[in-house]
C-alpha cells in the first residue's frame, strides 16, 4: 500500500497552479449543547490540491457532509482555519460570503434541492441568475449544460416529472453551469445506474479538473473510486488517512443516509 502524507501548508496562502485549492487546519464543528451536544468534526487537517479530484469516504455519521458544508461556507466552523483558493469565509461579511460562494463554488446536494415550481432549465440557471446574468442567456446556457448530462430533451420538465436519476443530473448541471473553481458533491452517483454514473463522473472530472479547479466528492459508491486522484478516509469526525492507492479504501457502506455527517 502506498499512502500520500498530508502536506501541511498555509491554507490562507495564494493558490497557484498545482498548489492548495482548499486548506483546512484544526477544523471543529459541534451541533447542539449540553446532553444533546454532538461533535461532528474533531480537528480536521486536510489539503485538496488544485487540479485534483478528492473523495471523502467513511461510515455514515463520520462527518463527511459536515466537512464539505464547512468548506463550501454553508456551515460555520467552531474553530480552526479553512480557506478556499486563499479566501477564508470567516473573514468575510455575509454579502462577501454569498458572492464568493456564488461565483466560486458549485454544490451538488444529496437531496438535490430542486425548486418544484421551476423547470429543469430554470433550476440549472439559478446560479447564473444569482450572479447577475440576463435571464435569456442564463436559461440558454442551462439548456446547453442539460444536454451535456443527457437531459437536453427534458429542459422544460418540472422536477416532479423526472426520475430520481434525472433529478440528480439536473442538480449536477446546476453545480457546473457557472464554471465554479471548486465543485463539491454529496453522493452524486447514488441514484444513477453504473453506465450513467461513469458518464457523469467522466464529465465532472473533465470539467472540474483544470489546473485552477478542484473537485471534492463524498461517496459510498465504490464503483467510482477509480476516478479519484486521492481518497481521504474519515471516521468519528477525523481524517484518518489520505491515500492515492484505491485498494487501501475500505468497502463502501450500504447505508447512504447520514445525519449531521
């Protein structure tokens, strides 16, 4: 087994080609208080390199989804440092945080989070509209992205008219449409068959993995481990190892429902 040791670099340093896209140091996160307190992250140290596809694996409830939510600025951390391409969300105003996240990050939620009253194209166009694009151009670009994920003929469909796998591809198209530098995905292939899952992963890797991009995927799906550059194994709120040897990765859990993970 060959393992890659985590190289601790300044997570707030300027990121150049081949440098650190995401740097986390001592990141902690706790939910609740008193008897209801649950510690989700226990001092996470992790670097994700520019031009890399990093997968996070581990048992349900080990902190994977919490970690990517902190990285993406959706959740605030309790302690530690975390920077995305040299910027730390904790040092931004709410307006700056919203703008930076909208321009820099694409997030594929496990629950898809599609708006039920909007068509597939309108759902995909949301990041472009938030960033100030004209509606006609945004929807047109959204249709092009839907075609790339094999849904060109479903642009006018509502989410309720789509299968779970089709909704998942709409969510992926929405995460990619504004050409973000960091793409964060929570179980992006869980509702897809083997062939479609591989096609989606090939597209994600080709779109995301430019020298100034990075992709983080939380997954239980062992079928897609081959697409990873490195795999970080997590348990009990910690990163236990980071390896570029996919054979060292434990078998995927069959339980894909995580609570505060």
